[in-house]
C-alpha cells in the first residue's frame, strides 16, 4: 500500500507503520523499566531527570524560545501531564507493570467523558467502552474488593492523561506543537525537581539506563517520530497502532518481569483491550465517515510511564 505525502511524493506504508509501532512498543517496555528503577531510586528525582533529559534534547531540535501563549498554555497543560506521571509512577510501586499499562490505556475511553464538558457529544460507543473498561479493571485486580492503592493511583493517571488530552485539543491547534511539547516537558522537569530536590542522589547505571530510555526514546524521540508519522498515516491506522501500547506493556511484563495472569485477570485484560481498541476503531471509522465529534484520541508523545 502507498501513502501520499503532503508534499506530493509517495512512500510505502510499511515505512511509517513500523516506526509508529516501535514508538508504542518502547512505551510498553518502559513500564517494566520504570518499575525496576523506582524500586531502588526515589520517584520524584527519577521523573525530574527523565523529563529534564527529554526537554534538553527537544530544545536542541526546536531552537527557539516559546511565545508567551505557548508558555502560558504549555505550563497549564504540563501540570496535568505531570500529575498523571506522578500518580502513575507512584502506583507502579504497588502493581505489576502489565496491569499498570492496561489501566493507563483507559485514558482513551475517559477522554470523551471530559470532552463532554466542552460541548463534544457523548456517543453510545464511549459509554459501552467505559463500562467494559471498568469491569475489566475490576477483574484485572481480582474483583472490586481487590482494588488497591496502586490500581486507584494508576486509574487517576488515566483520568489525568484524559484531562491533558482535552486541554491539548482545546488550546493546542493554533500553537507550535514542538514548542508546546517543550514547555510541557520543562514544566514536568521543574515540578518534579522542586518536589524531589532533597531526595536527589546519583543514580546507579541501571537507573541511568531507565532515565535515558524514558527521557530520550520514550519522550523526545517519540514525539518527533509520532509527529512525522501522523502527518502521513490515515487517522484510523494511527489510532489503532497507538492503542497497542497496553498490549506491549503486558507482553514485556510477561517476558521481562515474569507476570502471569489468572483466568479472571486474563478476562479482565481482554475486556480492557477490547474497550480501548474497539472504542478507537469505532471513533476512527466515524471520523472517516464524517461524523462530527468522533475524532480518535491522539496520545501525546510523552507516552509510557
């Protein structure tokens, strides 16, 4: 299959799909990396170093100062992003990386709920997806009685990421995407550095590796790749590829962290994945058919934990 470029050229689809799939795979991998890193290193300094590294690399690419509007809106959006990463990383201390990846992915179905507050109609597919996702989360955690602090923290992360995406959709269209992302990354780095200043110590080589992967690959480089690919891929293909992140998180948790699923948790994982992928597939098809308000949810490239 051939994709037509904005400049009129043509390039094979297989150039773009693997690039975007690699980004989502790295995001899934980082759940295991981060859980291992914060087992031996404080959470706030880890996040501060991760986002400072990402911001430094992206600043070298952007090479211009943000405008006043980009600073204002980027700072506000960045605080929502920082809130999500904080509760997600804290939650990872208590639950498996695979479960964290699945629950984080629920931002896809939570986003339309918050879009309702800015006038976007709530569609039946979203209601069904939310019910499936909540049922899946309960099964994943061993029933409602099994929902623990870690599950609730990561669920809060999905809510924060949904708010982050709504704010992006509200304020970002008329601003520079690279500059806006740069401000968000610096906002996160500053907030985490401020909160964790007295906990800082020199990281071990394994923690530095996790910082490098999450800061360089999963944040800065992922943003550049995602921006490049999404200008060339049809929305339905982009949306479906991005929804594979929870599956990658579960796969890497199985391969690298020894996570195993019981019958009920496997059923829960299946329901969560069905809710995420099914919701995005239906919305992307509606978008292609011209249904108003049915744009698929686009993840910011600071993805992963």
